[in-house]
C-alpha cells in the first residue's frame, strides 16, 4: 500500500473517503491550522497529524503527497516533495503558469518520482463510454463539441482562492481547464484557438465567465466556463450521431446518464451509470502508477499542454 499524506484540509480532500482504497492508504495530514488537521484526522480516521507541510513531506513513512492547496502554492510544494523523494498528486490546475509546471516536471524527473495532475472526471465510467464511442467511430467524424461547466459562486460556499487572481483563481483555471483537458481525453489533436470572450470581476479581478471556440482537425469545440450561472453538460456531435451527457462533470457521487442518438437508424437510447467515487479511483490509479512506474494519463506532459492552451486564452483575451 502506498502511504499518502495530504497537504491541507481543503474540502476536496474529504472526497477521498467513503469507499475503501485498494492500492493506497492515507497515513497523515498537515495544515497551517493544527486544530483543523486534528479534527480532520479524527473525523476520517487518519493515523497521523503533522504540524506543518514541511514536516509531513520530510517524514520517511510517507511515500507520496496529495496537494489540494490553492494553485499558486502547487509548484513550491511539488518541488519540495520531489526533493524529499515523494511522489506527487496535485490538483488541477497543476500550477498557474506553464513555466511553473515545467519546473515541477524537471524536479520530479530529477528525483525519479511520479507527477500526476488531478482530473477526477477521467475516472468515471460514463466518460470512458463516450471516449469509446468517439474513438471507435460509432459517431463518425466528430464535427462539433459543446462543453459547459459553470456555477454561481455568489450563491454557493466555495473556496475564497477562486476569486483571488494572485492565488491562481478564476473560472478559466478552475473549470475551463476541464474542457481543454477533455479534448485531450477524447484523443483530439492540439487545438487552435479561434475566438475568446471573457467577463471579468472588475479591472484587476478574476475571469468570471469565459467562452472559447477551438478547432481540432475537423472538429469545432465550444467551451464555456463561469462563476455566474449554472451549467454542467457536454454534447459530442458526429456525422453519424451524437451523445449528450448532462450533470456528470462534477465529482458528486450519484447515478449518471447519457443520451445516444444514431442517425442512420434513428436509434435513441439513454444509458445509466451507477454512482461511483472518482476521487478514490483517481488515488488508486496514482498508487498503481507509483507501483508499476507507468506514466499517468494526466502526467506532467498533459498538464503542460493544458496550461499552454489556458495561456493562449489569456493572451487572446488580454487576461493577465
């Protein structure tokens, strides 16, 4: 079992509990607020509490770390962990800039540790079903993809860093990057940016809503992300049919459904996928990569490609 330590008590870290891990165990947790770490450990049965992130990283019993800290801290603690010989699972975005991600990749390679970026949606069966439909040609040549993920941050209790530009916040980093990663997940070539529209929260504020149009080979992709409204779906349209998946991009543990329409036979079908915890599967995959030495699908190279696309959007939209 790969022994994992968690840096911070972020709410997302709570999603790794509730189902048994097969290849990993969570051995310790650290927080800037030790009281919060003690409460977290007691609630989830974590054996050890560390007084600082550095203390956890330095402990010889810890094999790997999970970093759910605000994005501007990812590079610093990834490098510290790599230098201590710890493997790293870091939440998306891996860092707020491609330069930082390149530093993280170099550090992990130098110290022979695994680097993986957390995209939990990739561990849900429903999205693998869609990838199969695309890559097996069931839908024919894909000509259009519509991907939208947004929530009203003013109405929901979400981490303050999402509205802090200096901490790596903003809808593009938080949600839009999923759409860009989804293009890679489906196997599309690196896309070309066609158009960007960005709504900001004041002159120096974060991006609150972004709409992007991309072209990847014969496919045009519309990707929308935002903190001002509610959306959670995608549709993939090919010359032979289409598939629509509503409400399954988040990590909520509930049944998911897709709607498939094949044009030649006018076949319409709804397929239901039982509730599953993608975070537990993600952590187990990370542990397997450590055990076997295999490169994660969402390794450093994938993270670098994603962030370079994000930076293209920022440049086109003049978003610093």
